[in-house]
C-alpha cells in the first residue's frame, strides 16, 4: 500500500516541477489572492491584526483547494492522456490513488505556508504567534479538502470528466468563501444560512484560525464531529460511485 | 492443462440511443497456462468489453470471469499483481521520461529490485538508449514497445495484449512479435486481440472468433480449418483452363472448380485422390505452367466463418 501511495506522490512531485500550470498553482496564484486582499486592506487603512488573519486564511484556504484538487486531478488527467487503464490495471486501489493525491496537496500547502508567511512577514510584519492552533486548523481543512476530492473523484468515475474537472476548481473555492475565512459568517449571512454553514467543518476550522486573533471562538467538538462526518460520507460516496462506474462502464475504457 | 483464464456464460449489455446492445452474449472460453490465445473479430464484436471485464474495469451483467481462479469482479486487485495489460490504443502520460514512468509503475506494483527491472524491461524492448526520452515524444513503434516494457515489469503470468502492433511499421511489428514469442517461452499466458490475421496465425496456439458478442468458433488453426474449410485446393496455372475443368468434371473427389483468367482452382474433399487428379490435369492438354497445393490462410478462414 505504501509503495503504491509513494508512486503517486513521486509522479505528482515530478509533475509539479515539469508543468508550469502546476508550479504556478503554488508560487503564483496564492499571491494573487493574497495581494488582492492585502492591497485593498492597505488602501482602506486596515489594522495590523487583520493582515495576520488574511495571511493565515489565504494559506488555510489553499489547503482545501490543493488537497481536493490533487485528490481528483491524477485520475482525470490520466483519463485525458488515455493512460488511465495502465494505472487502474495495476494493484492500486481507488483510496490509495486518492491518498497519494491528498499527500501531494498537503506538500503543496506546506510550500505555500512557508512562502506566504515569508512574504507576509516581509511586507506586513506578520508573525505566527500560535503555530500549533494554526496547524491544527490547516490539518482539518486538508481533511475537508480530501473529502471534497473524494466526492469529485467518485463523480469522475460516473459523469463527464470535463464537468467534474470544472467542479474541482469551483467547489473548494466556494466552500472556503462561505465558511468565513477572514470574516464572521454571523455578521455577513442571514441566520438560516449561518445555521446551515455550522454543519460545515470549514466554518469551524476557520473559526479556530481566527481565534488566534480573538476574532472568533474555537469549537473543537464541532470541528471534529463535522470533519469526520463529512469524511465518512465522502468515503461512502467515493466507493459507491467507483462501483457504479464499473457497472455503467464509465470508469475507463481500454 | 491448467486453465488460467476461465470465462463462463459472460454477458454484458450497454444502452445506446435508448436501445440495449449486447456487447457480450453468453461467452464461454478458457485459456490454458502458457498459451497464446487469439481473440479475433470485427470492430464492436466485444473483444474490448471482454478485456475490460478481465481487467476489473467493467462488471458483467451475468456470468463469471476468473483469472487464477479469482473472480475479476471482486478480486481484480489481487489478480492485478500477476497480470498486466498492453493496449495499442492506450496513451502515455506527458512530462515524464521512460525510466521515470517505469519507476512509477514499479511503485504501483509494489515491486522490489526496481532499477534492475527497469533495465531489464528496457533491454528486452530495445529501449535502453531511449530511457531518458519522454515516451510521449516516441514514434508509434517505440511507444508500443514502451507499453510492452511497462507490461512486463511485474513478470506477469497473464498478459493481455489489445492490438499491440496496430499502426506499427513492419520492422517494429516483427520485433514485437519476437518479444511476444519470447514471453510465451518463459511461461506467460497471453490473450491477444488483433485484426492482423497473419499475426494471429503466426503467434496464436488457439483462436476464438467473436461476432456480435458471441464466440462463433474456437480452436487451433488446424481444428478450425478442418471444421470450416475441409477442402484441399489445387491451383493450376495454364493456357486453357476450360480443358482442366472438362477432365475433372466427373471426378468424384472434386467438390468445386473455379476457373479464371489463365488459372483454375480445384477444391477436393480430401487429399486421398490427389495423385489421380494430378494425372488427369497433366493429361488434359491445357498447357500447364504451374500446379500448387494452396494452403488456406487464416484470413480466408476468418472471412468464411464470419460470413
């Protein structure tokens, strides 16, 4: 099992260095988002604490995206290369493929953590006062990313892979945005939506990160329950749709 | 002989345009250890569907497909350790060199002695000097050889070859056939699908012909010839074909005579009366230039059975 996961990580790392698209994902796009927010904040005279929240939320937000995207990408891109049968005929199982992708996403997140913190420190004197709480938040967001990726992976086994690829860009961003990465959802959204969003683990993970700056209260119990509840559902859906793909003949074609 | 691949009453349908199409219809076959088994049929006959089921990519509607006695539906990942696939239509991921991709596949198969296996696979397929190049940039011949290199990394006991020589130049195809024969010698059981009849005749121990999802004939080439083309054919080139036709018209063993421009094909029900027929033809006064005993080719047999 470890050898097969190692294989996926090995190939994904090579891929990241060979493909500009994948490299830009780590060294370029997080900074677009970062400067978009911080420059706006500078222009309206935001306080120093807010810069810290933005730096950390940008990193944490990327954790959902990277892990979710990488969990799905290898399956879909191999389909486009028509080499998916070569991979699926090997002993690798769907969850090993997904875990390999998720580890790649976590490695990408680690790179972004260092890069964004360095830039945040240089430009805005941001320091990481409570690294443990922050890392716990990122870890839980990575698990959420893995859950989202598992669902997309499952969808790609049954439905048109081009549409699922589009979803794999869209959903992590949407989930991150509505979960209040640098604002409180109670102040921004109507109460019914807030109640609904409290079932999202991302809401509690971002609250945990914001709690470092006293902007929100951490609720570890809800974070834990919602994260593993969604993970269990995602694992079930992934397995169900993988088997459905085999039944319908949409998994792959020789 | 031990049966390695066993398919029983296998059926699979697909819906297309509101209609249900039977890709496989009650297919039975068994492949014995160490044989090269050819699966021949027109496009859409069900060959790829059968391979997809054997690989575990597709679940059949009914029946069973087993490899090493394990069910392809539930144990495909156990089977995968001792099996591999080389499909002539499969692509190769971009961005990676041949040796990087082979290393990746070694990891997927959980293999040890990775570098030695890579070197061996590259050597067998004649790709050693191309190891640093990207297979995506290879010519189609080198690309097919790379897929074979990938397919032999885990020393598979069962190898599925789906049209492995499609689109290859003659030299590459000949070289690939040599590899296939060498693999059979080392004990690998091979299921080969191809549209190339001479290739199937050259390589396969047994052949199954599939049409509309059904196996319509199965056996060795000699068995199929015996069953579907039991005639001995004499090809006579001469100046006056009608004279040959005339002297043979009352010979009992002659089943059919086809005469064309300067040649006659004589179909005999057996080789027993060959001497007598030779003598009659020689005495016909047709001014004979050559007489050949025609060997029936698989292509002719295939057309006859498919019709």
